[in-house]
C-alpha cells in the first residue's frame, strides 16, 4: 500500500509507524465554513469576471424532509488494509529529525505554520527533509528540505509526512499556528454553487492518506451524465481553454491526473442502487465488490464527484433513494474518499418530472448537510443558462455545437455540459486549496 520510509542517520532510533497504521490519527480542528475562502498569502492573479456568470435570485423551496430509519449495511466494505511495511526508524541528529514526505500526500510548503501561511510550493514523495522545529500542538513541522535543488525551507503539516505518528515533542517550539479567516468569494467564482467544505472533509482526506489514497487522483460516480465523454475528459486530452478562468483554475488542471480516466462507478441508465449492487459491473476486475467499492479500491482516489438521481427520480421511492445515497456517502467516508455531492439538473420533459427533480435536490442537500460533506449545486448554476442548460430530450445537459465542453468561451458557457465542467473544476479546486494542505 505504501512504500517503507527511509532510515536516516546513526543516532539513537525512535520506533514509529511512518506512513500509515491503524492507530487514530491526530486531526486538525479548523473552524468549519459554508462558503469557500481565499486564504491570506495566496498569490494568485485576480480572475477577470467572465461575461457569463449566472446570477441566482432565488433557490427553490424544498418541503421534503424525510424521516430516516437506521441504514442497513447493504454493501460490505473490505477490511481496512494494514500497512505492509515494518515500523521505520527515524534518527535524531543534532536536534533535528530526518524524514520524508508521505508517499501519496503532496503537501504545501508554507512560509509559516497554518493555512494563513504563504504557499511556497507543493512537495512530492521524493522530498526529504530535516525537521528542526514544531508548532506548540505539534501539528506543523518547520523543515529544511535536504534534496531540493533550491534548498528551500518552511513549514509542512505533520500528518502529510512520514512523521505522522511520530513523537516529535523533542523538537523546539518555533512557531504558532495561524489559520486563514473565512471570507466569501466573489460572484466571479460562482459563490454559493460550491459549499460545505469544512473540517470534516479534511478529516476524511487525512484518513484516506493513511489508507494509501492518492491526493492527486479523483474519480466520478453517477449515471450517463457522469459517464459521458463530455464531462471532464477534455481536460485530460488537452482539448480545453479556461478562458477568463485561466488564473483561477490552471493549477487544479495541472494538479489532478485522472481527467481522462473512465470510472467503474458510473454507467448509462444507472440509479443509486446499481452503484451499491455487489458484482454489478466488471466482475472480471471487481469480483463481488460493488462498483463503488471496486472503483475506490482500484483507483485509490482522494475525491469523488458524485451525481446520481436523475434516473431514480423517474419512479424510485424517495426514502429508498435517500437511503442509497446516504450509503454511498458512508462508504466514501469509511474508505477515506471525500464525497462531493452534486444536485441533478432540471428535468424539462414534463411537469411531474420537473417537480421530482426539485424534490430529489432537496434530498441531496439534506444528505450533504447531515454528513457535513461538500455540495456542488449544479441545478443552481444552470438557472440563467438558455433552456436551463438542458438538451432537446428535456433530461440530459446540452452540448455546444462545436462539442467543445472544455473551452470556456462566452458561447460555450451557454450549454449545460460546459457549465458542469466549470463547476466541477471549481469544486475540485476548493478541496485542493482548503483540504489538501
């Protein structure tokens, strides 16, 4: 699952579990916030306001608040895989601990401890360092990078290093943690469409790193609207143009590595039950695993973009759908994958289906709030787009005439799939910025 951390030095040895382990993880406790923030110290160039930014004046009133019964365990999860490596030895040399970055974590190097610290760069698993100091609560380490050509130094979050479970109390306290103060984004960044990025997402991420999930990997869970080649695949092939969002989203496109990858947990005509059904997809690869568990087991993602419900809303009992969606979220959390739930697009094929879509989105929002996980309100983002961003069949998102759903031009942003790609990138970027530190 993770490769054994290096042994350094010849001084006395401290025995610890370096890159994983089943012991409880030390968790940070940042203040939760419902709207995304730009931390002080970020050096991004301000993004010009795109010519098409939906202005939402009202959110539909959701009257459905289902009474939930205890969830059965329909889907059996695989037993958590213990680390395969033996405990690594870390040497204390001249008052410093020599170690390395966690294999899958890619943390930021910051100028000072805490999320308010200026970002100096992102580190990969090849980086080794000397830890020379710590924050008072030992959650951040002051480090000198030992194999970095630029010989940089700064601060890293301890849980994203091989010292995750080490006793670092022998290091001197050399800084105080200062986290960024929440502040709303501008309307140019689709304020209100992406929400619910809280300390819970951070907790899930750190758990996933202990299980071997990869920070730069995301996956997709859903039906045909998610399995479609119009959804995010252009960003894996180079067929995209970020337009007015270039400064805002360039880093997120470079960071994640799985834009062009098909998902075992997305398929045409699927409902939430199919995602949970044992052995339903690719039995030669998945065996008796459900598509969701199989995708997470094989892909090892840190994040999952989840939009499911358009087919369910056509006739499934709302309580059954809510139970299935809740189970999808629970499995994601248990396997250390941050679930970003998405509302479904409007259904314009008839009035009854239109009301069911609104009802379903109420369920999705309730589940996101209950489990304290991020929400991407795709329905909201489509409200001022022609025909609500829906194609001629009244169900699937519309596609621009040139089919270039990855090119954020004024014309292309009048279509549903292009809008979904924009909002999905913003959601992925929010998690990258505010969770993967």
